[in-house]
């Protein structure tokens, strides 16, 4: 139930923490693992949050029992309105998130846990006040924003036709902007990119080639020269972790913008000083909305461009990113949150809405969604299962 009819309160305390481990299937057949949070309160409001798309952690997947105990320590008895104080408590237990974190993937289990708990706090407050989360952040400047659909690396010859098939389905649904991950087999990559342009021509856009930080910058430059005729706007994650000097050198040799995930303040400052990037790729998975907004401020001060990134959340987590996207002054490139399009299943009564390549910002109180208990039960499952395909390049071969 949404609580727009409740009288306003400025103290609402968390009374119970419940976690659900879920598995959602992608259009490709790969499966992603998530933890769904429910935080109950003394006002009868339940806040929802996600710790999303955890499959890149298969060698060190979070333990849901330990995560629940940790969340109870920082959330139980606390006032959901005090989100800044929540982050101070979280930093006490997880001192590295947002202050110092990975280059790729651009988040850690700690930062994703922080984001999930914070989502639920914002959801509680918005429901209590009867207003969407974006109004807690300064008010929206846009009702929707542009998005990009991911296509993962072609690993075998048969992948080209398979990928073109579901790409054609998306184009028929109005999605005409994609980004492509490269690097498992460059010959297969080129076959796919050639076939992609032959079939769709200029009717679809290729926003980016994503290198996932797997290459030395000189190798990326050679690949760029090989593929540049396939027309793309960005190179994403183009050099080995922390090689910001190499990234800056690459930037001087290419005719497209360089984009990199920003997961911490330290990382952002190093990239700014090195002149390494044109575009900050910012996700709430770096530690939540409260922390991610600081990265937009740094980018603005440095004269850099921005886009909204993702790890591919379900509707609840994607909505949290959408509320942030609604309030930031400038989004220079299409964002990447397309989980509700990418997953064939979800846990809410009505999924987040897209119109072609536009994500529509939810306008109901809180994050804007209610759980569907039947769907929740249908998706329940353990986080870790080695004998099933995962998304991505080198995480797990399918």
C-alpha cells in the first residue's frame, strides 16, 4: 500500500528487516541474482530496496544471512528521514565504499548494500510524505530520459544471428539505441558489428563500445582504429584499472568521447587531474543516490559530461536511478538503466515504464512501486548457482 493519505511525520523508525534472494532471467537466457530488501516501520510503511545483479561476484558472493545482520545493525530503530546519518553508520562498517572503490566493475558488494538500504529509506520517506523521491532531491527537471540497451560480446559464430534476432525484436518495440561489449574474440566482434550495420544501417544508433577495462590503452587504440567505421559515440572503460595516464593518452588519439565509470570521490579526482575522461559514467551502485549526486557536482565543477549508469536493476532499483536522473541539471548522453526491459520477470505489480528509448520517471509516492507477492515467490532462489549462464564477458562462459 502507498501511504499518500498518512499525516506527515518527521520520525519514522525501522522495526524489521526482511531479505529475499531472487533470480531473474534475461532475454538472452542468462540469469541475474538479486537481494530484495523490505524495511518495515512503526508507521506501517514498508520501504523497498534492491542489492542488484550480483553475478559478477560469483567467487565471493555476499552471504544473505550476514548481510541481514549488518543491515539490522545500521537500520533497526533508526529514523528513515536521517539518510545522511545512515551513510555515516554504513561507513563505520564498510569504510571503503564511495571513498575508494573499484574501477571495474564500478561498485563493490559494500557499495551495493549501501545503495539498497538507502533506497528503502528514501522509499519510506516518500511514502510517508505522499511524494515521489525526486521531490526529496530538489524536484525534477525532466519527466523522462534517454536509454541504451546492452549487447554482450559475441563469443561464437552463432551468436551473431542470435543477437541480431533479439535486437530486431527490440527495434520493433521502439528501442533503437545500443551499446556493444567487445573483447572476447575481436574477429567475432567485427562479424557482429558488420552484420549489425548491414541489417539496421542508420536506423539504429550505437552509443558505445565497452572495453570493460580489459585492455592496455595502446591495444584499445588499435581496436578503435579497426572498428571506428561502424560509427559509435563513446569508448567506455578503455584501459586497465587505474591507468588514468594511459586513458588520457588514448583520449588524445581518438575522435570520440572517453567514458568511464566513477565509483568513488578519490577515483573521480584522479581522473579529473589526469585529464583522463570526457564523460563521468555515474551509478547509484557507487553507494546510493546521496553519494552519487556528489559525483555529478564534481563533474560539473570540472566541466565534464555525465550519463546515468547501471548494473541492470529490476524495477525498484532502476526507479531509484531514475529519480536521481530526474533532478540532475544535465545528462549529456543516453543512460544505461534498462533492467525492466532486459529481464523477462520482475517482482512488482507494474514494471517501470519505457516509451521506445525513453525511461519514464515514476511519479507515485516513494520509489513508486508495490510488490507482487506471487511474482516474488516465483523468482525466489539461491544467489549462487555455478551451472547456469551469467551475463558479461569473462565472468562465466555460457
